[in-house]
């Protein structure tokens, strides 16, 4: 006769069988293939869309670049964002899979594993590979953006001062070059920088007082303008689209920093040559713009009411009609 306390309970038998402990057997191969197929299809849709960046508003990066350099930086950002999203989805998937797969079932403990060599190898090597690939493409794009050519088609000296801009069109690169024509901004007139499409353009920046920053949002990057003997130099291999684009100082430089705007006017090479010829003939920037069929005043920004006078500024002679 067997005592009641020594009876073998069905629950004990179930705990000794892995299949019964979890309530189901190993996942069928068909289910795994279906999951992989669904994930692959979603990834394929993301990567083969007409414009992934446009569909997600550039992942926060400004769109509408007007130079090859801006497009390369935009593509790097989109690729990095997609890679980060893919890694994030993979990690989130592992987290939720572990939460569901190894959730508590009854009072018995699951198998306790001290280490998993394949998994440790994966999360050690994978981050190194990801960082290496991102570093490689970042270095490639950065090298292209910072590339300087020996003989650019157009050289512009950008001179910043509190709180406006002067643009000098030069005959060659270098501090000892000759200025062919110049545009000076004033309180009443926004300075307009006229540049051609399809030509290599070098910018040589210098400041008369403090650190400023030359920024046209459609170029998708900014360059600081330093005082003293420092000339910050960069190039744009081409401007692809004609039009008017607002420019700003992107470095906090003093009281009227927010009012230190300019306009980039991109025109055809022929009209640019006519503009420079008109300037060299003695015409003002506004008259030269009218001569090539352009609006004489800035279209993307306007002068601000600074209320500068001899009482609150000490010297109101900076105001003028522009040149």
C-alpha cells in the first residue's frame, strides 16, 4: 500500500520534460522562415524605396542641397540613420523575444547558462564592424568635402565684421590676390553674393573682429570665420541649382548677431560673367543685378530695424546704401 504523500504527481512528471514545461516543442522551420522572410521584405522596402530620406523627412537632416558635397553628406546621414535603425530593431527584437520566450512558467527555474560563446562573439565583433564601416564612409565623405583644387574657377573672399558681410571677387586664390569687384552690406541693404552654377568655387574667409560663421543652409554645412591671420578655406565643386538662398552668421558674435544675414544668388555662368563685368565697370551690386535680369534686393531676408544711432551705438556711420 502506497501512502498518499509518496504518490508521484503529474506536475512533477511535466517539469521533467522540456517540451511539456514550455507547453510546446521547438519552433517549426516554416515559422522561422516566415519570420525571416517578413523581416527581409520590410528591410527591402526601406532600402529600395525611391527616396528613403524624403519619406522620413531626412531623419532630421535638412533636404534640398545645391552642391555635390551637400548630397554626399546627406547620403552619409541617411545611411547612418538606416544602419542605426536596423541595429535598434535587432536589439529590440532580442529584448522582446527574451521577455516572451523566457517568461516565468510555474515555479521551476529555466536552464541557467553561464556563458554563450557565439552570442559573446557576436556582441563583441558586431559593434567593431559597425563602427569601422561608419568611420570608413565618414572619412571618405569628409575628405571629399575638404578637398581643395589648385585652380578653382571662382575665388571669393568672405570678410565678416560686426555685424555684416563683405564679399570680394578675386582673380586667384591666396591672401595676395587682386580684388576684381566687391559687395559690402550695410544696415539698410542686405549684401548679395552672386555665384555661377557648374563652376568650382573657393571661399576664403577672414574676420575683422570676432569669430563669425558663414552658413547657407542649402550647402548643408557651416564654416567659422576667424579673426587675425587665419583664413578658413573651403571649396564647392559646383552649384547645381539657380535661385536665391538665405545666408546667416551661425556663431554668436554680439548684440546684432541675429541680424547678420546675407543672400546667395546663384545664376548661370554667362550671367555671372556679365555681373562681374558690370561691377568692374563701376556699377553698384544692385545695378549690376538689374543688368543681368535679377532682382536688385535680397528676396529671402530683409534688413532689421536695429535702432542704431549715436546715442546707443556711439557711431552710426555704418549705415549706407550698399555697394
